[in-house]
C-alpha cells in the first residue's frame, strides 16, 4: 500500500444554484491534504461545512470543478481504485426484504469471490460487527444501530485498504454510538480510516489526526492531542447572577474572548465567559459583584477543550454540503 492513502491538491467544487441554475455556490474550496496510510483520520465540521462534498468527490460520486486527488496512489478518475475502498455513506439504503447474510452475499459477488469464500467472509463479517446471531433476520426488522453495523460489514467485506465512513453514528443512541466507536477503533488497526462527522466526541476518542472544515475551507489540521492542547489555552467561566448589566460588564474584563448570556430563573442572568488560559477572573468578578450590588448564585471555571476550539473556528458556518 502507498505511503499516502489520500492526497488532494486544490480540490474545489461549485454547484449551480438559482433561477436557470445560472449562479454558482462554492461548497468546497482548495482542499489540499495528505492522509498517511494507517491513520484514523477525522473530517470534522458543522452540518453543511463541506464534509460530505469532499467525501463524494473522493468516491467519484460527483466530479471536481478544479483540483486533483489521488487515492492509494491512483487518480480518482481510475475506477480500479474502488476495489480497494470500503464506503459507508451518510444515509445508506439497503433492500430491507433481504436478510443481512443475503445482502452481504449480494455485495460479495461484486468481488468475484467463490461461493465458499463468500460464506466464510459473510460469517466472519457478521461476527466482527456483532451480528453473528442475526444474519437470517430481514433488514426491515433491524434497529438503526444494527443497520449501521450491516453497513460497516459490507464496507469491510472485501478487506479494503481504505475505509471511508460518512456520519456512521448519525441517529444512534449513546450506547450505540459507543459500540460503533469501538468497532471503528478496531477496524483502524489494520487499515486507513476516514471518519467524517460533526460529533466531537467521536473524533476525540477515535481519531489520531483531525481536519476541521468550515464554509468549505480548512481551518485546522493536525494531531488530535495537539489541537486539544491548543484549545486548552482558554478557560470557560460560568456566572449566574442577578443585577443590571451583568453580561456587558463581564465582557469588558481583560482577557475575555467571548461572552454568551441568557436568562435564568427568577430574573437571574446566566453568563459564560471564554478567557485566556492564564487569566483568573474570579477576583475581578467578585469585585464587580460587590461594587454593583449583584447577587452571585454560581461561579465556576474549567479548562476549555476541543469543543471550544471547534466553536471558535466554525461559528457562523451556514454553507451547504
């Protein structure tokens, strides 16, 4: 397998919009990234940031307006590369009158496997995804989590070198998310995995490297641990108080990056401050409360994490993928 699983250079996609489709909307702009073989690579961004557009371009489902890409050493125009890729789209559709074993047998036939090989692989894949006791049940009787596992099974059935997963935990409950996350981690031990999601916890617990996209552009790229350390340069302070001009006054304190406020019970104001990590604003807050006659009901501070970094880089993103 080549040292680079994926390499893109200036990958760009415009979609026609408006009356007569005369205008263009840019969904992805100048995506240049290299993904090394063996990485579990997270593609993160808000809904509509361009993640699915990037995935569809790499999979050959749509074609770029500009730029190029190579997968496993081959250009994306080379259809032979698809034999080495496993793909789970964001909203997979399966013939629900089939059983899981029948569905997997259907996909296995695309790879010219013998009947004996198909039976062996199907049994192994069902066991790997935790469905070895449900292979003869029609898919219409499966839960959302079980269908996602079937989708993973079909994606790895032919033992691909690259596994591309687009929102694999969408619509799952917390327990199902944990199960799928563990499965993805196990699958990433012997192949490259591209995980596209907008769920921060999936990336933080699963991926070794992270790319954040906002409005079709790269806004962060690097190892997950390093990006988290970057995010931890901030501290979040939650204040709940009753009084006049609480949010406005707190926003004027030195080192404050952002202020968010809302109404709490009994006329209280709930304010969340994001400040520089070396700044301890609690003495100043107590001093303001005393000087202005506020009643403080709550005050606590904690280090910011990946969520804070994500918010900083993607706030206001309203593009469509």
